């Protein structure tokens, strides 16, 4: 494997000059740059990115830890984060935690060892102290950790209000919300809070069901829906905490001969692209997924440059009515 010394020898320059070309430091003539780059190309030389990051105190790499890249919301979010990181001259190092505390800790250690410029956290299994001790620029999704760590989320409470109000306005009088476990202490829990508040204000019968600590267990969605139809056979409206849960609610209705929206109306949350591929286009609360991903990258970069950032970034949501209401 060729080294930086081999490149210097072939180009007829010093190792320092090759290093300056690699790091774009100091004045260098175009002719000299071309000579070094040609030597690199002929030798098929690839610089050691870790060594370069040590010399310039930046790696231009951002770490991203999410629960499940296979989940459509996180898949879309990851795509937008990668795109905007790349546009800003950064690469993305993706970690899939599967909501496993030990795995998340191992990934954090790995990212720190890789000298990433910052970490975007979409997985939140650890205690607050673990995040505060990273000593890296950090941005979280849907979890408020401390006044020093910025978080990005959609307006979860408003989204819950819009979804529940829509069901009530459509004539639903026995409604349910299925979402993540409230013990996870994430801001998406405000969707359930808004659901309960809005239903109570309209004196509408309502039920709250939630998953266990693993909010992305699709088998749990089916168990909860079976429980719902068993215990509340007259259910006529479902506000799902995600479009994925809403898709399973639609499936459960079809299996039980319940017409949507004739017998049961369904509203999801997220606004993922797949919502229009379910046979019936899904009514949903659309999060600005691209804007959220772009903002997370910008907040990391601003912190890297020593800029101060706010702790709270709540982005607006929109109700998009499809065929399920």
C-alpha cells in the first residue's frame, strides 16, 4: 500500500508539501497541486482519514445513531441527514442501535474513537449523564436532555390535537390512541397527551394503548390492535402514533371486516412516503422530515464552529387527509 512518502518521492516534492495539498493549507501553485494529485492517482494512494483528522482537529464525519434504519421514518430521515451532510462536505457514520442500551454505548465509544465531529441521536436508551459526558457536539431527536443539548422535534402536541379533532369532526365517538411507551420519556409522548386532552374536552370515549420499551416491535402493534378490537368492539376511530402503526390498524380492520373509513377512521403520524402505497392513502400528521434532518446537520456544524445554538427547535406539522378518514 503506497504511503505519503511514496507520493512525495514520485512527485518530487517534500512530504510536507503533499500534506499541505491534502489538507488544502497555505499557498500552493496549481501546477504543484496537479503534480501531487497526479502522483496520488498513479499510485492509487488513499489518505488515512483518521490521521488527517488528528492533524486538522476535524474529521468531517458526523455520527448518527438511530433505533432501526429499516423503519420507514428513520430510513427517510437518515437519507435526508446524509444528503445535507454531504452537501456540507461531511460524511455520515450510521449506527443502528435496535433500542439496545449496551449497543448504543458501544457505538458512542466507537464514534468518539473515530473522532467524529458530532453525533445526531435518534435513539435514546441511556441516562442523561451518558449524553452529557460525550464532550462532543450533540443533537437529539424528540428528547429534551438538558439546556445545553439542542433537540429537534415536530410539534407533537399540536399534531395530536389535529388528529384527534379530525376524528371527532368526522363523527367518531369511541376513539383510541396507540403509541410508544410513556416511560421512554420522549417528546412524541405529547401526541398521546394531546389525544387525551382533546377527547376529554369533547366528552368523547377514548382509550390509550402503548407498546413496551421497544416502540418499533411490529408484532406488538398487532397484539395491541387485537386487544383493542376485543375490549372495544365499538371502536370507530384510531389515532396511531406513527404511520407504521396506522398501516397495521388498516390491516387489522380489513382482517375483521371493518370498513375504513365507513366503520373505523384512521389517522397516522409522520407523513412517510409509503403511506400512499397502502391501498387507501393514509390520513396523517406530516412531520417536516427533510427540514428536521437538514436542521440537525446544521446544528452539529454550527457547534463545531464554536457557535452557540438554542436548546429547542420545534418544527410545524401539517394535517394531510387521505382516504382513511
